[in-house]
C-alpha cells in the first residue's frame, strides 16, 4: 500500500507534536553541573592544581581566542590518569552529593518536565553536560524514563578525554542522527541553543533577560515564550 502525501504529513505532524526538548544547565539546574564537578576535583587535589601551573601561559593565550580550548585543557588535566570505570564511579558519587544541595535544582523546571512525561510526551534532555554525570543526576532525582543526548568522553592512555561536546549546532545534528528534524517545544536559557530552537514549533526561554530574549527572537525571526523558573 502506498501512503498518500496527506497521510505522510499527518504522521510527521503526530511525531513532532509529542517531542519536547530540555536543556539541562540553567534550565533544570541552577548553574553548570560539569563545571561544579571539575571545581570539586580541583578542590580535592593539590596535585591537580600544581599541574595547571605550567599551562597558565597557554590558558591565558587561549582565552584571547576562545574559551573552549582552555576549558578543555583544564578538563583533561582534571581527568589525567583516570580510567573509564573510575570516572564513572566519581561522576555518580558527585551526582549523589549534588542532588542533596539545597535550592540547586529548578523546582519549576522539574515540575514542567514531569508534566510533559505525565502527558505522554517524548521528553529528551539535550545538554552540553557530560553523559555519565547528567544521567547520574537525573537518576538521583528519580527521572529514569528519559532520553539523554549529552557530551561524551573517551578513554585514552592519558585518562578520559573529550570525545564530543554537545553544544550549539551539534545539538540538532545529534537529534537528526536519532531521526528527529523538528519538535514541538524546546526549553533553554542560552543563545547557544538557537540552532536547537529554530526547528521548534515553540521556543521557550528560561529566566532570560529582555536583551537575551531580543537577541534570540531576532535570530529566529519570531517571538519566544519567556518563563521565570525557581
């Protein structure tokens, strides 16, 4: 049987209508979860701090070009010599500690996510946070029935290294690799997610300033929904 174009369009609309995307940092958590993890690792180790000293000229020079390479350098130093198994254990342990910090997570954001789940929506957390850490946090929060598309690390003889940083244009690319080209709603707090907002029927800006809202609306060519979450 050959499906008609009308049937195809209806099927596509039905698929899009149930897909809802959530950024993580700044949306479900107040702050940067992986950044908190890195700071905790440096806080606990004098050796890691000392290893940073020889790289300071490179870090300062790199900051004049882009923040990405200096940050990646600090991540690699923090994970120097750590195996995949040890990393997973450390990330899950930190996730358990993190969820016990008061007022760190967005009550309104988590409620919105759970409402979408209760409504039968396909909820996907699309984040620049590292996969093991963010899934550990979500599990500690009792959010186990979620799809998570996140940044990834890879093991090497030097320790864990960045494999994929899921930010900016990378987000819709990864979503496309999972068969998704458009979605009903996307929640974010950052202009970095403009590529993810463009295919959304509704773009939702979380705790955004008027200036940020104007910037995103100009890039999208349409209005966005603004919410204040605490």
